[in-house]
C-alpha cells in the first residue's frame, strides 16, 4: 500500500493521518476536505466561539505534516471502488487504501424556504454568533449536550433562553438524577424549559422567529436554534456498493470492505443485540480513527475496536464527565461527594459492578473513570453511547 486517501476534515481525519505515520506508513497520504479550514476541533463551537472568545486560530488543530497533501474545499462526490478512485469536482483521486471520515451534518427540521440556524461547523458558529449579538431572546429546539451548551452560552451572555424538547433535557443521556440536577442549575440561572411530546414546527421565513408545538402553543424568540441531532454524510457513496444503513456500516475492526475503513460520526456498527448504532462524539471519533488506520495497514492483525463510551459536557458552570451506557436508570451509588454539595462521583447500578459512571464537577480524570467501569463484568449485550 503506497497511496492512502482520507476523506473528511475532522478530528477523525487528523487522528487517522497521525496514526498512519505513527504506525510507520511512509507512503503518500491525501486528505480531501470540504471545509475552508484545516482540521479543527468542534468542541469550542458552542462555547468559546459562540461567545466570541475564540477564533479560528483557537480551534484549528495541530497542522498536518508537509508530507500530507491536504485539499480544502474539495468534497468527495462519488466513489469508484472497482478502480479505487474518489471522485471530486477537481478530478478523480486514486487510492490503495481509503479512510472514510466524512462525519455528519446538522439535522434540520425546517422547510427548504427557511434559513434554519444550526451549529455544526465553524462557519455555523460565526453565523450564529452574529445572530446572537443582535438577539435579546433565544429558543433552542433540542435538549441534548449541544442544545444545552448553546443555551448555557446564550444565558451567560444575558439572553432570555427557552429550551424545547420531546423529553426532559439530558435525561436520555445522563439519566434522571444527573439530568434533573443540570436542569435545576440551568433553571436557577434563568432558563425556561418546555416539553412537547409531538415535536415542533418552525414558523417564519427566511429566518424562523417562532415554533408551534403539537398542541398549538406558539413560542416566539429573536433567535431560534435547532440542535436536534445529526445526519451522516454518506450521499457521495451512492452507487459505490459499500454498505450504508444510517451511516457506513463497519465491522469490529472499523472495516467497510477490502481496502476501505471508516471512523467517526459517519460510521455505524452492529451491537451485541443485533441493532445498529453510532457514537457521534469527539472521543469516539479519535479512538475509532486510530483503530481504523491500524486496520487499514495491518488487517486482521489489528486489534478489535472497543469503544470506551466516554463523553463530557460543560454547561451552566458544571463539568460533567460520563463513561458507560447512556440513560442510567434509578438512583446512583454515591462514590464521593454529593450533587447537593456541588461535586459528585456517581455509579449505576451499584458501586461494585458499575455500568455507568458520572463525575459532576469532580476532579476524577477520564482515565480513572474508564478504569472504574472496566472493573465491572462484561455485559451480555452492548448498548450504544449517545
């Protein structure tokens, strides 16, 4: 193998490139990205970038080596697996090995006539920041990590903030105990929560200025932000013959087909119970990209990929770190501190055999959280982390 093409410009793409070199691959590496910026971290987009504290210089990651051929503003438009060629507007790019790291884009719920505000890319962050500067009130549709981080930043900037969701925000990720605690802190900061079991419809063109709930309630705001998940970027793979089912289907070593691997938000895998799942977060993108690059070089001699299922969020003055299955049920075992005291280390279902461990404003580092989880017996089925 002498020519590897990496399609994508995210942290997964950068990690794959770094891993190839660490594994002593000395052939040609070409990176095709549809972004204007070199690979950058998306983590600050909902925080420092949105607040105006961070710029492109702050989010761009370590530059790629001069030995890597980086093509910005060059999206992949097709794939010819028979001839091992990626199609682009600038012409075909041949490969011996291919790493698919095209990530995902923000899911939208508006109509084609609406300029729906979302946050996925750096450019999204700049546009949203400009709108936020001119808004007195903000309504966020979606109460996951991203939606709540946007709400946190907007409230810290003095905006009136409402969060609308189908279920109590964060419960599906952190469980009712921690999710409820975060909502209490957010409510004390002035955030209003509205639950609507039938979803919402965006109102107004070109920019939405209100939402209508399933029961007919109308909620207005100067700025409406949709944070309702993401959609894997797989359209360019149409007709390629690669398995696509809500993402690019990979095996236990992140392999898609001979000479092709995938990693990050675009990759979907089979769980122990036969379902398909993605893990669209920063940690998985890094870890899966390392595994995919090793598989491309070493095949079945590469280790099987086991997700660490680690995620974190920072919002409303809370630093929440989580490892294990999402939506832990019931009351947790308290390993240290307490939520009421403002710092806690919690485990589910019990301290002796935890399936989920969450640290809230607690100094336990991620590596130790993962070790706490590793002490538990292996589960009979595998669940996907959100």
